[in-house]
């Protein structure tokens, strides 16, 4: 007896769900391999082995490791964009500067410590070409969001001053992030606090103790 129409519809959905689970499994394995060995030294065989599947299974979904890195990077960039959209949202002008910076840094750090492969791929010396373009676009967008926030906090500053300040803030964060990812536990928390303190001391003379 042939399958009924409902069963015929469910079969492709089940196959699609299995495929999505397999892709997620391969991307998680690739993230671990990229973090451990770096992008250049990583191989599809190592990723397949980490995922517990055969290389043939991996090639059903990705033709090479660059395709894996690009898919992983695209998903992380999307999540990162949501993170900085929330982190750099307008805040109450009465908010103390220390609290505003602390909240923003905590959001960014939470993302980067949960996804260390983002830093490994986006800031490594061997980043795939398309990902380099994506990183540049993300960097430019992020600088623009920081500039928008600083403009409201520094109304007397020139555009050049605002842009310079935005670059310095992001540079401080990125430099500190590498140190944060190299430590764990209480020492990691101490480095995060140091970054917050540096940014507060840098911005305080420019915007005052409170944002208003």
C-alpha cells in the first residue's frame, strides 16, 4: 500500500532535520579543530574524525575545509551582529559610565568566550578570503555603531575625534580579548575587569561619570 500524502510530506522533513543535525555536528567539530590547530593546519579528515563520521559523510555536506569555515563564520557573524545590536543599544543618560561599559563588555565577552573559534577564524593570519571581507564589513559596522553612541555622549566632539575614540575603544577591547581567551576561571574574570577599568578611565574625561 502506498504511503499516504501526509507520510510523503513528513519524509523530506525528517531527512532535512537529519541533515541539519549532521551539519551542526560537523560545524561544532570544526570549531574545536580550528581552535586547537588553527585554520591552516586543520584538515577535513581531522574534522571528520572529531565529529565521529567518515570523510565521505563530511563531503556530502561540504566540499572542503574552506566551505566549512565560511559556513561557520557566517553563522557566528549573524549571532555577533545580534549581540552588538543589543550591547550598543541606547542607554538611559542617567546610567553611570562604569555600569554602561560593564554591561556592554559583558555581552561581548559572553559571545567570544562561548565561541572562541570566532576569534581564531576572524583574527588569525590565515583567514579565508571571503571571511576576511566579512570581518572587514563587521568591523566597519561595529565602528559605526560605536561612533553613533559616542556622538550622543560627546556632543562637542568633532567627527574626527569621535572616529578616533571609537577605534581606540575597539582596539582596547580586541587587545584585551586575546588575553581573556588565554586564561580561565578567576584569572579570566580579572582580565575582563581590567579591560572595563581601562575603558572607564579612558572615556571618563571625555563623557563624564554619567552618560547624560
